[in-house]
């Protein structure tokens, strides 16, 4: 009799328990025009209302297309709101458990484009560096290629350093607000204040930053800001790609006093030939940094220089005349602090005189004309009325043509007479090759202009 065997059931397969989702480290950012009416720096963000950004107004995507990504991580569990003002920055943060160790907050402005490096072209422009071949397409010697590539490497490092100064990262955590210095050490921000409050799985922070803590800016007024917020999961701030930043409009464009109106003029002025990169630090609004070509570099290197925005020169009643940098030196006329007009000039004024309640501004300019390799010299006089209106009030002289290098200016203390003397360079068609001349201008009261008179000089007087 055959024994029967029982078949045992297969053991049940028990799936491991699902891992609990990790807290999200994502952080949203948004801007506001001003701080809440009842703002108090106490770490309690209740007066701010919701810190969650509003969905952007974007057109509905076409059929079959995905909607564009929402800027600022709208669905993030942690949030930061930033208010940019003439006093600096005020911010509020609400951090979820995924950011309980704190966050990095990056604040940045637009980076001005640097002039291209290369070799200056006749007539203007720059030929980009070619480290492989010469103008005829022949390979460059190895040593020349090596020097050229080193030049490009130095420029890349200079560019990276330039761009880094238009952004700055701050750390917000239970210790308040801090920053990583150039030495790598973490320290509090000079002039900043912060208050922290914890509870119900949330960490809330309020803080203020002075203008001196902000990165450099290249627009005036400032109407846009770029922000980036991330959980502080590393001791150093992130190095995000450009597209990771969120560009947001500043609801009310921000200006910095003094002379906010003059700064706006400077940054809205058109580029000059031989472009420069111009910027300022909001804590030092009267100082401009101008990056242009290094002297003697033949266009292959850049260097920064410091330029004052504005300096007053002369006051007459409600009228003030000053020197304003509009990417090049210029004169500005102010009436009761408001801009009446700007005047492009060559060089700084030589003197000022008030005649018949009109301010006369005198300029003398001398330069070498590369077209004929001769000296050019000229006077200019501008008359400014009490209304701020101005006019050129100097008659030009037919004798004021190219000069030899002995040309010089002269003027009396009161500028009742001024002029030019030296040796004129005449074309062969006019007979003599050179002639010593003195041109003197005097004020003609009935017409209100300065009229010239010329006289020949002995040759020894022109030296």
C-alpha cells in the first residue's frame, strides 16, 4: 500500500515595509514691495501672511506641450520672502523639517558684460584671439600658442571673479544669519540683525541686511533680483548653474541716495566706443567701478578702475554745475537738485565766471590728431542761465587749425581774456609751412559772446 505525501504550501513572501519619505529640502522664494505694516523683528512671521509664492501668470501651453516649470519651487515645504529697499534687505523664512539645519540663501543682481579681449582694429572694434593660426591661416609657433592660451586662461579666471561679485550667499539657521568669508570661516554679517523662533516642526526666521552686505549691482534703479534658496546640507554654499537662479521683479524699483537721479542717468547712458563694464556696491553708491582695457595690453587684458559718480563744481543761486560720469566725463546742470541738462565735454572745466547773472564755464582741450599727426587745441565756453538753460557762447576762429607741439593756452584770472598761442601748421597750398599765431578771445557784452582776434607772433614768442 503506497503512502501518500502531503504538499506543503509555499511560504508567503512578505514585502519589506515601505521607507518613509524623506523630508523635502526644497525652498521657495518670492519678493514683496515692502515689509508688513506691523513688522517686528522677533522671529514670528505671522504678520507676513502666506510666504508661499503666487503662481506666475503664464499662457496656457499648446496641446501636447508640457506646462513650463514653476519658478521658485512653488510646491516646496519651506519658504523665503525678500524685500529689497534703499535700506538693504528684510527677509522672512519658514523652514520645514527638511531644512531644520538651515538654508543657503543666494542674492544676486545682473552681471555687466565685460569688453571682449583681442587685438584692436583700425577704425574700432576688437579681433578675437586665435591661438591656432595667424591671419593667413598658417599655424602659429608653439611658444606663441602657449602664450595665447595662457592669456585666455587668465581672462577666464578674471571673468569668473568678476561674475562672483554680483552674487552673495547667506546662511539662515538657528544661529541667525551668517556668511562664509573669503578665508572660508563662517561669521556674522556686520550690521545684520536676526531673530529665530521654533515650534510645531517649523523654524521661522526674520532678518535684516544692510546695503553694505549686498553684492554689486549694474543697474539704477534696481528693478530685478535673482534669488536661490536651498537646504544647508553642506558647510559651503552651493555653486549653482545660472539657470538654477530665480529671476524676480522688484515690485517697487529701488534707488540709493545721495544722487539717485544722477546714478540713473549714468546707468541709462549709451555705451561708448570701447565698451566698459560699470557697477556699484549699494553701500557705496557714489563710487563706480569701471572695467576696461589695461593700459599697454593692446586689448588682451582688462583691469578695474575707480570712478566717482558726481562732484559739484560751482553754485549760482539755485543752479549747481557738477561733473557727472556718463560712461565718459560730462557736465550736469542741476536746479534745486533736479537735473536740467547734461553736456558732453572733453576734460574738466578750466574756470567759472558769473557775468550778468549768467554762469560762464570755460573748457580748454588739447589732443593729438592721429589723422594728420598734428596738435589740436580749442576753447569752449558754455553760458548757463538762472533757469538752467545753456548755450555755447564762443565764436570760433578761422586761425584755429592744426598746431605744432609748442601750442599752449593762456588766460587771465577773471577770464576777461583767454586764448591759444603757438605755431600753426599750414598746408602747402597756403604758402608758408608754419606761422606763429596768437588767438585771443574777449567778452562782447552787447552780444553776450566771446569774440576772437588773431595776430602774428615772432617765431621766438611761439615757443
